[in-house]
C-alpha cells in the first residue's frame, strides 16, 4: 500500500516513561569510548560512580521507543533505512539516574521522489519526573527504498521543523582530537538500547548491503560529543548545550576517529573522519558551547 505522508504526520504522539540507573549512565559512556585511559580522571568521572556525571549526548538514547519509530504500519522497509541527521539541544544537565518522561512524535516527512528516497523526522522532548525540560532531540531517517508518494510538490516536504546544517568553514581546524573505538564497540553500545541486528550479526549486515557489522551512527555521534567535551568544554558537561551532525558514512568498530573543530565564539563547527581510511563519517556538525 502506498505511503501517505499526511497520515505519517498524523501518527499520534507517544508518551514514554523510562527509569535509568547510574549503571546505565556509565554503560553509555563506556559504549562511546570513555575510560580508554583509566588514569585520565576527566574521563573517569563519566564511567566511575565516584562524582559521576552524565554525558550530554546520552540524551539521544533516553526515551527512545523502537516500537514507535519502526512501527510496521508506517509502511517503511526499516532494513533499508539509514540514520540521516541528528539534532540535540540540551536544556539542563542530565541527572545520572532517575525517571525520564518523553513525548515522541513524527514531526516531518520529506518525499524526495520516486527512486530517490524519503526522510522521516522523529522528535523527542525529554523531561525529568517533575516535568522539567532536559533535552530535545530530532532524528532523521533516510528511507532508501521509499519515495514518490507525494501527489504535488507542496506535499513533498511537510512538518514544522527548521532542519538546517551548514558546511564547516574553509581553512585548517582550530583543534583536532583523535579517539580510538574498540573492536567490540558496537556490541557494548547496543546495550544502551539500539538492538538493530546489522550492528551485531554479520548475516544481517550482508542482507542490508554491508560487508560486515558497523558502528551505530549514534555511537559515532557520541564519540564526536566526547571530542567536543574534551577540546571545547574542559570536560564540563554543563557547557555542551547542543550537538547536531549529518551521517555521511559508516564506521568499522576498532577504527580511530579524527574530530576536526572550528570555533567561532559559542559555536563550534566540526566533522569526523575515519582516520586511516580517510573517509568522512560525520559532516556539517555544529555544537553550542555555553
């Protein structure tokens, strides 16, 4: 049955409640590579219960609901969908444990045309148990085998999200941080909630058109968040107020990532390379620094 973009936007908002523990906070940080140097006390505070702090990018895994986002009634072949872009605005530092309330909705549909794919935008608004806003995140999914359902150009792009990412500046970066990933990074990161099979199962990866399992896009994004925290925030999580980027290629677990950063006041542009393959894996990145 053809996909109706209007029907997608009319999908009811879902309310999600999630309790998480200090263990979950530490597990997320381990999944994105914190603690690689066990003598680095700046990293240790995110993976050790003494003076524990939460990474700001952990907001992208809290309140997620795979059943809602991958609902088969939407008519999307999720085995052929890729993560497009991620937008995160942090309103307040994340607690290291507690109960999270989330409002999840389909907030945008962009039909690129027959054979050109379709983009879905999912918005999540996170708040603590008392209703205090903590973060807003927007995830876009590029549905490679969809598209061509809009009847008029006016219906091709719908929704109320001003999603725009700018190119990084010309010239050399102001800072470069290189961070390794573990060969088992995808297997650790999936324990924070992304159980998509092609990140763990070689046969599933081949069915999706990849030679081998690859790192979750949001794990790569979390590594970039670590680099921003290190180079631009002196490891103070309260200073990292937003991170947005476009996913441009996959990362193989075990690769070293090179994060290039350009700072202009409170705005940082960045991009990420798989260093040894010289492949750009995140682009058009933007971070807001308090």
